[in-house]
C-alpha cells in the first residue's frame, strides 16, 4: 500500500499554519539524530527508498521511559514521507492530486473499525484524515514484517509527526504490504503530506529526505475512539484539530533529553502520568517536567528530600509529589531544611 516511484524531495510551503515543535519533542528529535541509530530494534531490515539501504528499523529504545515507538535508520536518519491515497475514493477534499498514483487501493487496513464507529463514513479518506502508514505485513519468503499491535499500539490511535519544522497529529490508519520489491517504511496520507510539505505533494511525488520522525504511542489512552475525533470532518484541518488535545497530552510522555526518564506509560485509560518519573519512583507531574526538565527529588533514609532546593540545587517544582500531611511532616523531620 505504498508508492514505489522515486519521489522528489521538492516541498512546497504548507498552505496552513501548523504548530511549532514543542521544546521537549525538538530535544528528543535532536538527541536521536545525534545518537545516530537505535539500540533496541524491534524489527529491522526496512527501506526508506527503493534503491536505498535496508537499515531502517522500528525502535523501542524509549518504550520503558517515554512509552513511544518510532522509525529510525542509521547515521541520524529518520524516515521519508511517501504519499498514500488508499481508502475512500472521490470523496471530500479530492482535488485530483492522487490521480497520478498507480498503486491506490480503495480500502485501508482498519476500514472495518472506521465503519463500526457509525459516523457516516465507511473508511478513511486520504484527503481528510491525516493518517500514517505504520507497520509491515506480508507472506513472501524472507519478507520483513512488524506488527505494531504486538507492542501495544492500537489501530486508529493518535500519532505525532515531526516534519519540516512542524508537529502534526495524525492517526495510525494503514499498513505497508508486500506488493512491492522491498519492505518499506515512511508513508502517510496525502492530507498529512500536505500539512507537512504543502500542495506540491501528489500521488507520485512525496518528500524523499529521511528527516521525518513518526512517533507512535502504545496504550488505549492514545485511541480517540468513535466520539473522540471528528471522523466526518470536511477537511484535514478540522480532523487534525479534533485530535489536538489528545495529541498534546500524549507528547507529554516525551522527555527532552531523549534518554533516561523512567516511569513509562502503561497504556491504561486511567493513567494520567506523563511518563517522566525518576529512578526514585516519585513522579513529577508539572509543566516544566513535561517540557523535559529533570526532577530534583532526592532520597535520604527512604524519604524524599525537600532540602535540595534550599541547598542550592535547581528549585524543586511546586507540588512535585502528591503527599499526605503526615508524609510532609516526616519529610521535614528526617530532612530538615538548613537555616540560611
């Protein structure tokens, strides 16, 4: 379900205003690029371009701390963005740009779920729904595959895409098949490609540079469900706006340093922790931490110290822990704040 034509790297200016990349996500992107490749390769051997190296992988380096899965190659590469036009045909928003595609299919991987939502549509519309093609299936001998569901990623869950200096929210809406010569990664619906790179994107002209970061979020809490998104939207802008609040919540999982964060999200619906705890087990739930700042909580005699800030350390965020009064008393008893 992807385009196998060599795609142009030309990118037109997007016609709408997109959100800037939050500082924690930008720091994460930069740290991954600096590292170069991932260590915990959940599946590897994929291609971003037909004639390129098969060094691209689905990465699990930050499942345990930030609970995210992403695609990365080698030498700091991420993925490209080929254009997918699968799903409902001749529907809303169709401006003819998919007409040049020679591999369009009239169904997406999760059509049955979309239809079951009962929102007046039978499948995703590539012009309206900014979806990511994520995961690889196939039965050919030796074909490389990856099933995101085995790692907790749910169909039609919200994904975040870092592209062209922007952050765009989409959904996991389709999978790569084995209809081509090589197992590929890096593809999105024409609406998502348009959001990233403008209307120069067509059915056979995508973004060929491997600088696009696709972030998937395991867990039920990443799924908007039937009533959490405007599935019957008139435009991709309307649909993307309807999942923005959930997307903003999900990216709070990401720590700014792209390294040790601890306390990953377990995917439960009632889990409100941003996934930025430290090794002590005490979770910081404040805006600065969600932007990538570190906890300043330390442990002494098995109690978290409140003296660190007073002794010249970085100021502890207000209400970093949810402590009962007796716990606060014990903290002061065991770790009195020194006089100035």
